[in-house]
């Protein structure tokens, strides 16, 4: 019973802080992660971790909880169909000047260790090559985890990570291999990306609206109320012509009326309605 009490306590804490819901049938995942935290903090058991947390969660314990509660699974060009569809909508938007003259702005929400943001930067660089002139674009990557953001800002990946989703020509063009066997993104590609800490459950504000937002496999962990609130804030920071891209198993049905569903090259995308208003 004490273990069950501890799991319920931490599940409620994570939901309150991040909006991530651990249903009871998924408590085994939470238990595994709490055991990792206890070991990292030198605490003997989950029950002992619970006793210490009951007096207040802060410092290293809080950061570890926030880090391990999130799923940082990612890879370069994850789900190639999404990037093929992106190529289509971005090309059409450039041809019609839909994105304007101030540069294309993209947001990789819950960006983890940065593979998605770098994939976008590589794709847009290649689009510029095809058009015969570099594109003006910027990418913001956000995540709740300080640890994972530090990794992303290093722009450095292991041999295993670099091989997940990257072709040999892209590896050779956009990365350099160091003496320790790691691969670092070249400065020319990394300069387009900035990373910042952000909790999607809390209010957020960006100085300019985004044309494309990727928020993939994030809402699936939220309650219905949490999804609705996050989508309201996302909509408010998008340009009317912008596109929202969710994970393959996610949908806006019953959650938001600010978007129209479009099928692009077999992939579902959500385009913000002009009537939904422009980001402030």
C-alpha cells in the first residue's frame, strides 16, 4: 500500500505541474522512473522518496521529476511523411508569398534534444538550395527540461543518434565528426535555432506569431481540459495562415474550432482559420 500511495502522490504532482496524466494502468512506468530518481538522489526506496517529497519538492528532486516525467524519445526526420507534407505546404507558401517578407518562423514544441528543430533547419536549407537563394527562417525549440535543453544547445549527437533518420549525404553536409566519435551540427545550420525553457501548461507569449508549429505527441499525455487550454494558447501565437502539426495519433476533434483540417500528401495538418485572429 505505501508504494501505491507514493505513486498516486507523484502522479498528482506531475499532473499539477505539467498536465501529464499517469493513469493507474500506467503506474508501472511511473514506478520505474521514480526508482531511477531515488537511485540518483541516493534514496533507498520510492517510499522514502515519498516521505521526503511530502515536506516539499524542490531543487534536484523537482528537476529530476520534471525531466523523467516527460518522454524525450525523438530522432531526425521522425515520420518522414510529415516532412514531405511540410515541403509541399512551405513551397506553395513561398511561391505565393504567403509567409511574407519577414522570414518564415517555426516552433518545435517539446523539442527534446533538438533533432526535430535541426531536421527543420536542414529541410529549409535544402529548399533554399533548390530555389537558388538561401531562405530567411528562424526556429524556436522549447522544452520543460533544463537537462534536455542543455543537450539540445550543444548540437552534438552520438553515432547512434546521428544514424537515426539521417542519410549519409545529410550527415556529411550538416555535421562534423569530432575526435571522440560524436557529431556536431555545423554553425551555419545551428544559427537558425534558439532554445528556451517553456511549460506548455503555463501561459506563454512570443513577440511574433509562427507560421508553422509542430507539437507532436504532446497533447496525448494531457487531460481534455489541458489539451483545450494548450490549443487556445497555441492558436493565439500563430499567424492566420499558419499550420499546426500534431502526432499521428492525435486529433483536434472536440478540442478546438480555430483550425481547418487539411490532407497534404496523405498527412493530416491543421490550418488556422483567418477568422480565429492574428497573434498579438
